[in-house]
C-alpha cells in the first residue's frame, strides 16, 4: 500500500519507517483540513486535534504527544501538496 500526500520517503525519514502511521496521519490531515489552513488558528487546531487522536498512546505523556503533534504539523505545513 502506498502513501498519498506523506510520501514513502517522508514516512521513512520522519515516522520510523512506519508507513501505516504515515497513512493514518495523512488521512487525519486530509479529513480535517480546510482551505487556507495555514496561519489560521482555528483551522490549525482542528488539524492538530486530528493528529493528536492518531498519535495518542504512542508516547509516554500528553506533553510528549503534543510535542510530536507540533513536529508532524510542521511537516504538513511544509508539504506543498496540502
């Protein structure tokens, strides 16, 4: 199964070669994003909440999960395809 927006290289480089996680994160972004989400606090929070749902339970604390959400969101913002 191939990834969509978060391509295979991105999955390998940023998600520990976990293609299923990359697909789940991509789906969360695509399902939650709205047009012109960059620099829009409300739309940004919506995406981050979706990312948090996918990442929840993969890290020891909520703060670690939130930190990973920020890292992933920054990857998303820099992906021109979104």
